[in-house]
C-alpha cells in the first residue's frame, strides 16, 4: 500500500460490508468534503474477505477504523416487489453506490439529477423523515410501478459498478 498514514494525522475510515450473493467483501469508506472508498494500487476498492483481515490491515496501516455495522447487500434486489419500500435502506445503498462510482471514476445512473431519478431520490430522502420533528406527521411515500422499476434499475446499476470496483466475477 503506497499511502502513508502519519500517527499525527490519523485518518478515520468506516468498515463497510458488501454482501453479494454468497460472497462478502469488507472495504474502507471515508467521509470528508467528498466521500469515497480507499482504493488499491490498481484503482479498485481495497477489500478483504473477512472483517478480521480488514481490521488487521487498518492496524498495520495505522488508521482509525469505525467497525459499526453498515451492510450493503444484494438481498435488497429481492425486495423490489414488496409494497412498502424501506426508504432508509434504499437511500443508504444508493449513496454507497454513488461513493463507489465516484471513487472508481465510473458513471452511475443514480447520479442523474434530473427527471424521475431526481424525483425518486428526493422521495427516498424525505421518506427517511430525517427533518421531521417527533410530533410532526411522517411522510410515507407511495410508489408507482414506474418508480419501482427505476429504483430497481438504479440498484442493479449500483451493483454492476460495485462488481467493477471489487473486480468481482459475479453477475446479478
């Protein structure tokens, strides 16, 4: 690894678990002015098959690692036909895919900020009710078939980009 982690300015990363089909990958996400993932020398996501190996690597390199559970799982694709969409779950996946795409310099369908894609992203965001006070009515978006199809397209595109970033051979 060519990156030099100084003890004076320790970097902080978050461990993200990607579960795709039967495979698991642990990668390092960072947040700052721009969010992204730690890359290896080939420009792919620096990842490990086990949490323990990822933690050992972070200790070797001397960076701080937050290991709170954050999982991006292909199981979300089986939930596309469920009537009630968990806005927080889909928004977290969407944002993770954005950060992977940014990190590996790859276009992502979900980054379109016009038309139906932007509308769906906003519905997911407001559906999380982050800005709603406890005593206020919570927003529960209703989803058309067309919107559900677009969400599925965005999620599938995200997993395609993730496969590229992990140099994985699986197909969804």
